């Protein structure tokens, strides 16, 4: 289960290749952002859906930052061959190296931080200090030198304005999704059969990192009240542990609801789609979000979404139309929203259908890449 930025880069680049562009991705050889030190890709170069991917071995990692010093020579020698460079993430070591040499050779930069310039209030004091240091060391320099900066929504655009970015450099482009991947969905019941869940059991799905900022504790507490009013309902938690799984398991045990909860770990490909298909509702109770791909995935599977009214979720969930919004960390509102969906199948199906329409009209990868093409052209000629 790739992280959100990896998914975005994959979909953008392979669509650009289909349109005839020559695209190369520079990255570390980390197989999984949340994997252990042994979780590495052995290839140095690989073609993924027509995209040339250069993998550089990392010798050190700090959180989700991977240090790849062998990139220096390659970037120095090759960066001038490119017409434009698209940098993803604000605090990535690879971004710093690439940005430095792009300025040496005057290659334009399109910068897409994916909301990672957000304040550091949920990472602890040490992370607060380290991120602040990294920002001053190079992230803010890349920000100031960028020819264009991409915001995922108005909230992120406002942040960049407050940081001093000129209005004409800011472009608002949402993430896109390849709907061809959802044209042949798994049969309903496949996920339940695999995990020995009765077909008639209602499923509430959370899919994402198991991290404190995702508000999973809020969902678990709300679910404890839901099972008092809905028979045999089950909560399914899907995703990699990002330092919070043990605390969630303790909470589940203390509430004595472990028999009603399934924690699968990360799921990929068809297995992930099976989870969406069998779910009655997808829930994202985050304390902060920019533009989670999981919401578009749930919509593409025809599912209603319940989400907290924060960040980009306010733009992604049309309250009462494609799903329901609740105030962040408001347990009672989340309980009411869950019961509203679980007790009204017709309403849930209507919201799911509206979600599909919403994606088709606004978030297809083809529409996103069309806009990226325009930004690349503007960056090159200005």
C-alpha cells in the first residue's frame, strides 16, 4: 500500500508517458516508507509503466527521510538534460540535491509540497525542531526559487501566500485518479469471505497510515457506541503501522470491542479494492489532511465517505451529497454520522453514486495532467 505522494507521482508520470513525454523519476531504493531497514529495492534502474525510475541506495534514514549521497554525481551530470523538474515533498533529501543543481544549470522547478509545509504540531518536540531546521536549511529556499508551486486546495494556497509566495506562481491542482483501475471491481463479498465475515455484516472501513494524526482513536471510541445500536457491525482498519498501532490495540482492548474489529495491516492491489467494495462506508477521522487519495478511491468504488471537517477534506466531501462531515475530534457527531449511513442503505447508495460523479467531473488523472502540461510549459518559457 504505497503512500499518497508515491501514488500521485506514479499516476502523473505514467499518464505523461502515455502522452509522449520522456519522464525520469529519481528516488531512494526504499521499498516501503513504513518498512524496516531491510525493505529495499535491489534495482538501480527500472521501467515502471514506461517511466524510467532511478533508485539510489540510502545509507541513513530519519523518519520518512532517506539519505542517498550517491545521487549527487548523477544529478550534477544529468539535471541539465531535462526541460523541467517537478519536485514532490517539502523535506525530501532528494529534492534538496535536485533543487541545488537545477539552479546551477537554470532548469525550471515546479514544486509540489503536498501539504508538508503544514505546522509540526503532531510530531512531538524533536520532530518540531528537526523539521524547522530542515525548512531553514533548504526547504524554504526551494520554495522561494520555484518557478511554480502547486497547491492541492485553497487551504494550502492560502498557506503559501502567507509564506510570501507571489500569487502568479501559485497553481491549485488536485490529485487525480485513474478510473480505468476501477472499471472492473472485485465481486462483492470477496473480502468478507477471505476474513470469514458473514455477508450480511455491515462494514465500516478505515484505510490509511496508523498514525495519531489520522484520528483512529476517535473512530474506535465512536465505534464502541455504534455497536450498541447496530447489530453485528464490524470496523476494519487497513494500513501500515506508523507508530500508533500499539496504542490503538490497547484502546480496543480497554473498550472490550476486539471481536468487532479487524486489523489487516496494509493491503495492495485487488485486496485493497475488495475491502472498499465490501465496505458500507469509508471513514477518515483525521486531525489534519491535505488531499488523501483514499477518499477518491472510496468514491471510485461507489462508497459514501464520512470525514472530519479539516483541511482538504472540506473540499473533498460534499456534506449530505457524497458523504458526511463532522467536527474534528467530536465523538458524538461521528457516532451520529455513522448511524445515519448504516441505518439508511438507500441514502448510502445515493451518496456513493454521487461520489463517482464527483470524481468523473473533477479528479480524473487525464484532467490533472492536462493542467500540469500547461504549468510545465509556463515554467519553461517564463
